[in-house]
């Protein structure tokens, strides 16, 4: 009987061995580019698609063949903050609200110094566990690594790739963790993150009453420290464009804030597409491959401000950067045989598309009656926009009519159902898109932590 059982099982066992051998022989992702649209929930994607291409069009990243639905809750909140949601992608661990790549850390706000800046880190020792990020794992394997963002470089999303701190607002601590050789450096980064780009130079430069009132209280000039460690240091688009492979690069293109919205970008600031392409140019020369994170961070800022037009325009700019990066990688790695591309969001927002607008309507417009084409009215006889928010700071006690020209203006703020100081995140699932080496397992409904494990497996880290 035993021999008969083995005879029946032998073909299955051989097939399993063949599958295992085939899986092991499959090309790994030598390179990973992780794109994060901050706050880019499903409604934002839909509205940006209509804004750019109409109802029957597609954004570039929507054409990627692998798709999944991602659950976003944090370790302690039903509706997540950016820090724990990005941390889940980067570490594979559910993190408490406001925590930066720390397991079970208690979030403690930094305190203000004598000049009113929140430079005093109060996290303390033994407050949570440091968990390695995929950027750190890639660096440990000899890969080049980079982080590019339209926010401050110390903001929650980029920080979660290279830093560990109990509270996202401890930005001055986050800054010193990425300067090789200096006090507070994160030694898991080896000889340093190879490419860093974003805003918020004040976190890296010393306080000056006139020139830098938001500067560092400890007097350190981290930009000079970067230079002393061999980095090329840039403050402008021109500086970035002149950077060459073979040398690490840090570019901080805004003095004391995030970068501009794409609709109002000053010429001294590079576009997200330019930053992504330059990062690929610098990182792709490493024979061991690279890991790169690219964030479209201003999408989130516009949504918090209930300013749909900037949110949609920055989503389109994010989409253009993704396509440009994929096109460039296809010239470096034809067929993306050794490159994994992942595109997702960290959380949703409360924006909704409503009111039965006619197909072909401008998504930022007021709603018009389907039959007559006249402005549609609410129950109080007032016009209203197709895009509105669940909560936010614009909720008048007495609603007034809004016309099409006003509703489609660059600075128009859509109305909200609940008045709050600023619009909150939404707790709904977000979308994920993937292509290239190791992308097949990205499907179905997944925990955000699983994305880390799939990227880690794809790269063999």
C-alpha cells in the first residue's frame, strides 16, 4: 500500500519540485522603485483621470497589469496617519499613529525651544523597537538607495524610509539621522543614503534670527556636514541637473517649507519627473541595483486644504513622473526583467464625486441639470460642486451660490459636510498598481504590511 501511495504521489512531488526550481530560477528584482501618492485615494484617482483624460481615459499608472486593494488602518487607529501607513510599507509592521518606523512606540510630541521651534525631542530611550526598513535592507546588500519627495525631506513619508523616531514632528532629529558621521546618525544606512531630494532646508541649517528663524537650535549645519562627507549638495534645479553619477547627492529645494504645487512651481524648483529621472540616473549605475522611493506629497496637502484642483494637478504630475521613470527603466532594463515598480497611496481622504453630473462635465465644475444644462440646485436652492468633502474648514452657516468660473479656480476650496480645522484623512482602502519583476503576487485585498514582504521577497533581501 505504501508503494502504491508513493506511486500516486510521485508525479505531484516532481511537479512541486519543478515549480520550486522554476520559482527560484525566476529573475529577482535587482531594482525597486516605490511610488507613493500621499493621500491619493480612489476618488482622487477617478477625479484626476476625468480632469486629464475624461471618463473613458486612463492615467498612465492605471495601465499597469497588476492591481490590488490595500487596507490602511494603523496599529492603534482605524483611520491612519501618513507615518504609520508609510512605515507599514517600509517595515512590514503595523505602527502607532505618528510613529516613524518604530514598533510599539508611544508618540510624544517634541517640545519647543526658546525660539519657538519644535527642536526638543522627547521620545526618550526604550520607547518602542526600531524595525529595519526596506531601504536599510537594500543598503546592507550593497544596493544604492534614494528618497525623493515634493514635501520636506524630513516629512513622514520620506522619513519612514531612513529614520526611526517616536513622533513624525521630531523633524530636527530625523534630519540628523541621515548625515553620515554626525551625532545621532542612523548607522543602519551604512555610508549614507545615495540620493536625497525634497524641501525643508531649515531642518538642516542653524538658527539665524533673520535668515533662518526656523533653523536648528544646536547650531549644526547639516548641509555642510553632507558636503564634508563627499555629497554633492544642491539648493536649486540647476544644482540637481548638474549632479553626476559616482557621487552621492542631496538636494533641498525649499528653504523653510515643502516644495510648491505643480501649478505654481517656481523655476528654481525641479519637477517631480525631473527629480525621479535624475535619481534613476544617479542610482542605476550601481551594479548591485537600487531601491528608490518617489513621493507625490503635495496631493495630500491640497486635499487637507479642500483644494481639489491642486490635488488633481499634482496627481497628474505624479502620474507623469511614474510614466517617465518606467520609460527610462525600460531603456536600462528592457522588459523590466530585473525591476519592480510599485505605485500606491498611504491613505484615502474624504473627497467624494457626487450630484449626478452629466458625462463630459468638467469634474471641478458645479453640477448642471442633465436635461436642461442649467446649474443644478440643492434642497435650499443653491448651486453646488461635483467634488465635495466629508469634513474641512469650509462649511458656511448659510450657503451661497457658486459659479463655474469660481469653482474651477486654482485656489477654490470645496465645501465640507462637517466643519473641522482642516480636512482629515479617510479610512477607506486604497489602490495599488505594480509591474515588472516580482509583481505577480500583488493582487486581491491585502494588508499594507504585506507589500513590504512582497517587495523584500522580490528583491531577495
